[in-house]
């Protein structure tokens, strides 16, 4: 006999997941991304309501106070953050997702690990480890993006071996935690947390500022994966599906950005330690550059460097089509308004002006889009 309530609940879960996927789908274009945020937020609000209605609230006071404190903290932080600090805040939010999954997994494992099934234990341990490394890695990314740390890659002696040995130690502790007596299991969990946090730090410090968009999208995927494993230990189908959806979308975004950079994910995360200093280009090399098909009058290579500014003004004045390619320099100088002012002046002069944005420009996915939108550039 079919359980009607079960079928209805399952259909409701599918509907919520469908709304979340629709919101993520709307992130594909800057014009629809704002509606994607609202759609995804509505899906999460529905999921929150479903969890409360199905499981009830043991202590409403704690829930209300927690919601008020969290909402006030989030609002106060978002209110004072300017556009140049957005990448750092996004990295911090990924870390918050990781620590939430880690804390829930830790509570479930230590509160009743001896009563959990094997799959629940494995899921909890994975949620614990992935959540911990996501949090620590996100804090490193946030510190680099906020200029609290050097953005250059920090490569330790035998860095790759440290990462590998740390990973093997995490696997060993995770397997041991499945079989040791409950009395000593807590100490293994604490050691697992420490090693996972160390892994996140060692993994993230050698990624440079230019590769931060890839790291941020990767940490987004690991935060979703940690949430999915967290959902498995508490047996919440909605959390499993939502976490897996976020993990999948973050993984796809990571792949797309690596492809746009013409680099493999492995090479981004494991940079070449021996930095070969290339000799500066000689004047002969510069002169040999092929500019066939270009207007010779636009060649500023033979112009005195002191006169390059005047030559650039002359070229801009004579151009019929102008393509502006913004980068991290615009973000660092907070020059988006000046750039847009220049573009408007060029348009007033009757020129065809367009913006070309590289997928990995800036320090997070969509960084340039956000800055130009702040300056009222039409999508």
C-alpha cells in the first residue's frame, strides 16, 4: 500500500529542489542573477519551513535568539562591505557554510555515534573533515582577498609532500574512527578536525591572488559537499539534494574557469615551485611583433614613453570602435566610475563602446560584472 503522506512530502521536496535549481540556472547571466538570488533564497526559506514543520522545535527561545543574532550579524556585515571587499566576504560565507556542516556532523557523531549505521558514520566523518578544511581554506582565501595576507603563493619546503601526508593521515584517522571504542572516538574526531583544518590552510596558501576565482568556486563546491554529507548523517533528503546541487554547480564553474584560463585544475592547485625568471623582452623582440593588418598609425612602440599618454588620447579620439577590458586593477583602484565616465564620453562622441569581461577577471566569479553594475552599466 502506498503511503500517501510520504509521496506528498517527496513531491514537496522535489518542488523545493526544482525552485533551487531554477535559481542556480538564473545565475548563468548577469541580467537574471538578481532574480536567481531571490529564487534561491525563496527555496531555502521553504526548506527551512519544512524542516521546522516536520520535526518541530524543542526550544523555540534558542531558535528565535539564534535567528535574530545571525540575521543582525549578517545585515551589519553586508551593510558596511564595499564592492572591493565583496570577494573576501564571499570567501568568508563559504567558510561559514563549511563550519555549519562541520558542527552538525560533530554533534551527531559524538552524541550518538555508537547508534549510527555504517553509512551514517562515514557520511558524518566526511562532513566533519570536508567542513573543517572548507572553513580553514576559506579563511585563508578571505585573508588574502582582504590584503591581510600576501596574495602571492606561499610555497613551503616539500609542500606537495606535506599535502599528501596530511591527506593520508586524515584518511587513516577517518577509517580508525569507524572501529575504535566510543570512549576514544572523541579524541580521534578532535585530531581529525585539527588535521583537516591544517590541510585547508596548507592547500590554500600556495594559491596566488590571480587564481582566487578558481579557489572560491572550488570552496563553494566543497561547502555544498560537506552539507550533503551532513544531510546524510541527519537523514534529511532536502539537505542532501541541496548540498549536492551546490557541489555540482560549483564543480562545473571551477572547470569552466580553468578552461577559460587554459590551465588544468591540478596546475592551479599545484603551481610550479621552481620559478623560472624569464629575461625581459628586448627592443628587437618587441620590434619583431607581428602587427600585420593593423593601422601603422596606431603603433606606439616607437613613441617616446613620456609621450605615450598623449598618443593614447589621440588613438582614443580617432577610434570608431572601443572595447574596454576591465581587470583587477580597476577593482583595486575603485576606478569603475571613472572607467564608465570615460565610456560615456566616448559614446557621446559617436563611438561604438563595448565592455569585454574575461570569465576569471578579478578575484571572484563575476567580480567585474558587480563593479560595473555598481557604476550603472547596463547588462
